[in-house]
C-alpha cells in the first residue's frame, strides 16, 4: 500500500477524463475536486483485447485520474450484463425485465475484485474512499479483504428497492455484504434509506450468521439520505441567457409549451406520459392547437433489448396521438430522439409553461431541479412531478402525481396550465429556496462530513467503546448485527 499524503479517493464506473464540458458527478463534486488532493479511479470507457492492461494515470492540477480499460468479456458481463440487465431493472422495481445470469454475476464480482486490487496499490492509510453507484456495490468488501481499514463511503445514485424486491435478486446477500463493508451508505431519499434498513433487519431475523462468514470486527454501517443537488444559481443564469430556444410557432400567440426531458429508459414513464397528453386532449378538445408537448429523449443502452423495445413502443404511441389530433399546421407532440446542448435545454426549460418529470421510479431526478431553477421568477412555469421520484421528498410544492394514472396526470397538466400567477410564484419561490439551500456543494460536504462521523462511530464500536453521540440501538438494529453481511451493525440517520 502506498504511503502518499491523505486524499479523497473517488471511485466511479466511468471517470470523466478529457471531457471538455464536465457534467453529472463531476459538477456535483466541483468543490471537492477544487479544494482537496483527489485520486479518481475507475473505468476509462475504453475496451481492450488484453487482460491485465493496468492503469493509465493523468494528473490535472490537484486531481489524479487513474483509469483502466475493460476487456470485451468484462464489458459484456460486468456492465452491459449484470449491472444493467440485473441490477438496474431490479432496483427500479422491474423484476419482469431483470436477467440474473450466473456467469454475468461472476464477471461483475471479478471486475470489482480487479478494481479493488488495482486501487489498493494506490491508496494510503489516511485516505477517505468514496464509492459511487450500483456498478461497484461489492468494491468495499473486496477492499476490506486486503485489510483496508480506511473510511469507506458508498453513494447510491439510483433507488434502493423495498426488501421484498431486493430479496428477489438471487445474489442479494453478496450485494448486501458489499454495502455493509462501508462505514456510510448514502441514498437519494429517506424512502431508499428506510428500504435498506428494513432489509437488514428483516434478513437478519430470517438468517443466522454462517460460521465461515467474514467478520469486520463489529464495525457499524451508517445509512442516511443525502439528496443530490445542482448549482441552481448558475443554471438559472444560463437559462435566462438562453431563453427563446423554443420555436415561435410553439409558444407564440397564447400557446403553451409542455416539456419533458429524459433519456430513453423504461423507468422514466415515457409512454404513460404521452398517454396522459392524449387523455388531456380527449377531455379538453379546446386545448388542441393551444398547447404543444416537446419530449427530448436521447437514446440509451441500445444494446439492451428492453431499451430497443421501449423506443418502438414510444414512437408508436407518439404516432398514434399525432395521428388522432394533428392539423395541417400543428402536432400535439414533438418527439426528439436525440440530445440537445445544455444551453438549448436551459432555454427550453425557461420557455416551458409546464415541466413533466413523471418517472415510474427514480433515485433523484435532476431534470426536475433544473426545470425549477430555469424558470423566470416573475412568470414561472409549473412542475408536474411523480411521487416515485426521490426529488418529490424535497419539492412538495410541485404538483405531485401517480405516473401510472394517465387521468390524474392529465388533470395535473390542466391544473398547471390554469394556475394563477401568484400561486405559481409562491410555489416556485419555495422550491428555489430548497434548491439554493441543498445544492451540489451541500451534498458533497454533507456526505464527507457524515463519513468522518460514521467512521469515528465505527471505530468506537470496534474498540468496544460507546461513541459520545450514539443512541442505544433499537431491537431491529441489534438484529441487523447478526445479518450474514460481515457482522456489521446498521444505524440510520
């Protein structure tokens, strides 16, 4: 193990080396990346025919990027296979689409073991390790096998399913072992955190700890919700500059723009959303030629059959609605199967009277936050939001709907279009206050601060001492300590 000075060690499936316009995780981690020494480790995004190709290291300022290629077999089994054919659908409550192939699970575990081996050589005892997302659930346990005692945190960017769903995954115990090897597991919402804690308690009640199960010296795993944020002020400024992106024919002369922005994924509720537009026009024919719905949907994971089938279903649904309601100079739905530049999206958000963010299940959904941030506070649009998006816990001022109910969704759109200006302004101001208080900087700082606290608690448990801020463990938490996941205890936050 290296003896270099203390750093923040980030581990993610993809590492954004060479991206000219950083997005996603890099934006959320901006403060940490600019103020600390950082090692960012993960997959380069490239494929190779050679096994054991090793790491490519690039230093940019205070950040060292250490990336490795995957072999074609590793990509097929670890990424395209188990991660996206088994874990992604399961964690989004789509067991009907999940494929649990033993050979793909074996590859998933093997890649995590390789990552752990390569990372172990580059970390020092004082480093903080922060692992991101479902591709790397086993990584902490693999690091512990090397004797790593560093603080390890894990953040799930996707939902954590109910215990009943999680137990349906044949390899759930091995996955839980990976999470329980962490000092802190972070989730997007309290619902996700609660699901994890219920699983630990319920599984412990059903399972005895095997005699040969690896022990982690009684370490405690803390679980807490850290809803990820955006740089709301920066996005608002970009939207103001980019206003007017929508074609005048769509937003002029009393017309209202309804907007949806989602990548192609069965978790996003896209077909249900188009059906809601059809329901709206059926019940309110006077809205024909007065509203236009733009759906921006860049393709995603085209190599997975379920995604290819979804695209066919969505395009068929859009064609059906446009065939029913279009006139010679108006179509109710404009469907773009492509991405748009960030500034154009920001401008569309600002031009829209209604934003539809209606996933069937989502960890957070930053599109909802971007839509709110982009609005003109003097004349804001209205957010229609699924109750099954993690962001719904933070933005109750949106119009919350059940995305499985097209009639309810249609009524919410109708409500949004008719909402008086003072009510729109009041709802928008409340949501902006939340976005500004719990921004990306808060998310990063809160997680790392809690990781330090969780590590001190775990160390106190190992030493047999009570931490000064500990509360007595409840019966379910004590029971969780007997779970066959490395003998650790779960505590919530």
